[in-house]
C-alpha cells in the first residue's frame, strides 16, 4: 500500500499511477503525450480488467542468506556467555523473558493480531484478518491524495524472531505498479504484543489513480518463513467510504 518513492525496491515505470510525481498524476492531454514521447506507457485502466499476476518475489528467491543452525532460546543465551558485550545485548533483547518457561522449540512463532489504517481526522479503518488470507473485495477504500499509515500488532512466542519484515506488492490490471519492503527487526518472545507503525504514505490522485487494485502483503523473517500472507483488493476513490 506504499505509493511514495522513498524506500522502494523493484520500482517499475509502467503506468501513470506508479510514477510517484509530486502533485499527483497528469490529467491533461499535453502531459500524457509528453509521457508517451518518453517511451512510457499511458493507458486508462478499467476495474473489470484487474487481475493479479504470478510475479515471483525476488527477495525470496535470490540473494538468500544461508544462516547457521537454529538453537533453542536457552541454548542461544548460553552461547558466548563469556563475551560481555554479547551477553548484555542478549539480556537487553530478551528483557524479562523466563527462558526456562519458553520451552525447547527451535522455531519462533509470530502471530499478526491486528491491522489498522490510520488517517488524521477520521476513524481508524480496522482490517479483519481472515484465516484463509483472502479478505472480501474490496478490503478497504482509500481517498485519493490522502495521507495515512499502517499500524499492526503482533505476538512472538517460543523463540527469538530475527529479520522480521513486511513486504507489499501492488498491481493494477495485471501490471505491477508498486513494491516495497520494510524491515521491522528482531523480537524476543513475550506475553505482551508488540506494536509497529509504518511510515506515513500518500495515495496518488487523478483520474488514472482511481479504481481497483490487487495486492499481496507478507510478513517474513530472515529464513523467509512466512507468518502471514494476505491477497486482497482495495479501491482508491475521490472520497473516503462512508462509515
């Protein structure tokens, strides 16, 4: 759901909606002709022709880092215990975790508890998370040219999760118009849930920006283990959806 140029990976110049120009998308014929002259495709995309392609996530299949063998939380704490700096770092990361109560599980467990879209001056949009990862269409509606950010809470159990990240890819009429990755960090298991807020984003505006989009959101770790994948659609309209 990120349409800004900042912190983007794999950005493609396909349709006007993904240009990320300040001030929105060009509506005039002269501006459109100029973009065509620059060998950029300008096309009006209808909602009826929208579909999700089978693009591979590059980060999952290339440049994958080979990590060392996994070990339990207790084993991790015991390792390098003579290294003072490492010991302090582990204590800071684990906080008040009772190592003996966590168990002997090698794999961390991350559960996404809630997702919300926050925009100043209006009520938060609480997004229900379906078990099958396929919400009803559209999952939400955004107002063109509006500022918003995503907030989510999650629970970590069993073991430390490292390199937890959020990825999101957006398509319109089968053309990828946006792709981003946000590194969230490393988290130890605890009873209280964690909260994370994404950077503020601005939806594009203009006639070409409006319409329906399809998207895929994932939460993964360093091992590319996926804790949640959601395939959904959303709309950008002239106004917010009535509450």
